[in-house]
């Protein structure tokens, strides 16, 4: 069977240039999609303590992970380092509810024709923190990533990933630090359409999943400046995230 370039899977993530068969391309894409969906849907939004009406914060969020796959040339597990930086903003709309949005600019650099990435979250406080009780909240999230790649009419790839999620978060405020943990469920859908003109190949691959999400994090509170670090376990993938923001 003829060999195909693995740009179908990894461009524009890292530009890997190994060779694989068409069936191996399908398997590699399947290996990659869960980790990719987890990375774009992870966001360090701080502990669940809601901020109150009119409170606003703005910052930078970076989430990433080693996305694993089986290299068909060696039959060994390898990984692609992937990170997604985005701008993040949050607004308190009531004493027990706030909303957040995030956005990342995807530059149009060859072979990328177009790309977009954005997410939103609504969070509702369930239990207010006291001396003995923790702070508990429920959040609903939505994230979407889409990218179109094409190189001189030789090949093209359209990758569209959407993720819906729900998380239950709990935290307890300490001096300067706010540790928190949570559990959630996500539902993602991923669709990849690709074509290779000189080989007359057109194909589409779809994958859906409902992985369990577990997370733990901690926020450092320095007056108006908040710095957070978080670890997510999304299905079989570990995702690392950090954020820094200023609250007003």
C-alpha cells in the first residue's frame, strides 16, 4: 500500500513528516483526538469562589499536554507537545453567578488558511464557604477549535473540534492560597476532512467521546493579581494549565 504523509494528522501542530499508510493515518488521528479535545477545553479559571456582581478580571491562560499516539513506523508510543494560549476574561453577574470567555488568535501562516478558537463558561455557586464548609460551585463549559490547512493544492485538511462540559468544584480559602479540586464530565466531537490531490484521496474521520475529567489546582492571591496552576486528568490524558490575571 502506498505511503501517505502524516501531515494529515499533525499539521499544523508540529509539522511531523513521517510516512504512513491511509489506514494508519486513520488510527493516528483517532489516537490524537481525545488529547486534543481535552487540551482546548481545559482552562484555569481559578477556584469556585464567585466574585460578586460587577467584578471583572482579565488575564492570560495557557493549557497544554503531550498528545500521545502510536508511531506506525516503530509501533512505539510517541507524543506531540501541544499548548494553546488564550486571553481570558470573567465577569460577575450576581452574588452567586459569573461568566467567563476565552479567545485565541490563530495566525494565517502557511499552510494555515484559517483558524479560530474560543470558549465560554457559566458558573453558579451552590454552597457558600464558612469556617467549616467549603465553597462549592457548578460550571457549564463550551469550547470550539477549527482550522483549515492547505498547501499549493497538494493537500488540504479541515479539523473541527467541539467540547461541552460540566464541572463540580470545591475549594477552601487559606492565607494567600486557594486550593481547589473538582470532577466533571465532557462530551466532545471531532471531525477531520482531508484530501490529497495527486493521490486522488478524499476522506473524513469522525470521533465522539465522553471522558471523565478530574482536576486539582491552586491559586496564589496577591491582592489584584491572581496566579493559578491546574492539573486535569481528561480520560487517559494529563493536561497542565496555568493562568495569570488581574481583578478589578
